C-alpha cells in the first residue's frame, strides 16, 4: 500500500535537504544544519517519526567534532561497496552497462534543462535528488520509485553498520511511496582484499583473474601493442 497519495504536498525542499545531508559534511554544510532542519519541518513532506530521526542525525553532525564526523562519513560511504551512493554501482559494478545507464540518466537531466558540473556522476544519489527536487511531486515520487530497490540496498547496509544516515534513505523510500524494509546483503570482502593489486609475476591473481585450477606453472604475460591515437589524441 502506498504511503503517499497524489495529494501529497510538495517535496522539493525536502529532497534538497536530503541531498545535502548525503554529501560530505564539511564546514559549509555544518554551518547550515539548523536551516536544513527547519526546512524539513516547514515543508512537512515526511511523518513526525521520520523527522525525529533526521533531527537526531542533524544534531549528531553538529555536535560531534568535525574530524570525527568527516572521518565517519568517508569510512561509511567511500570504503564500502554496499553503502556506496553511486546507485548503478550496485547493479552494474564497473561494467559497460553502468556507463550506458549513466549516459541515459544524464540525458534525462539535460532534457530537464540541467547540466552536470565537472566531475559529478549522474548516478550519485545527491545529484539524482537534486534533479528530483526540480520536478513536480508526482514525477519526483515516480522517479524515486524506479530505483527504490537500490535505495533499500543502501538503507540495509547503513542499518547493518548502525548508522543514523539510514534515516535519510528511509525518508527517500517514504517519499517514493515505498516501505523502508531491510533486505539481505552478501558479506563484503575486506577493503584491502577488494583493492588488492595483482602480483606482478604470479599470473594475474586479482578476483576473476587467477591461474586455472590445478595449474602449478606461472601464466605467460601477453604484451599487446596499443592502437595509435588519432590526430586529436582519441583512440578508435
């Protein structure tokens, strides 16, 4: 059953606040935490219980030492795959399919008259929320609902780590008319193992690039001559 109906009040300011809360909590953001909280309560797009959870997150971001807040953010969102805010990473990883999906999403932004700033990825959740905040409420809900399954992945990862940031993902699921339900997640390998470089002269020992089972001999190294770039430096 949908939690929100077409008569739900506008949610543009709420979406923008949630987008800000998911960004790196530097000094500029923390200086405006009071305004962010006030905007959430003024628009009243979320229920009282969810607002109380977000108030607790905002209070923690403003109360704890800046170094602790910033270090916790990096540990949470930059050092864990299941809690990544790059949405398509959860379904496509680093494959070509992710690139195609990001191109399509960027085109959606452009059709709305929005241009990504240099270095911004279209599937970065705060960017997607900024776009949604420019749309009518019904369209914003539909847009959020399209990737509700990805929001649940991040929500569940944050719950597993006991992070108050889970309240932001729960709020987004509320706005999408979806339930903030926990889903089962696979165990993540240690970060050092995930980012390990393959041994230089031991075959190719990264995940997915290992010696054939039962093979004791080292694998040969194949050196492929790169294609020559064209006049503008681009490869065909």
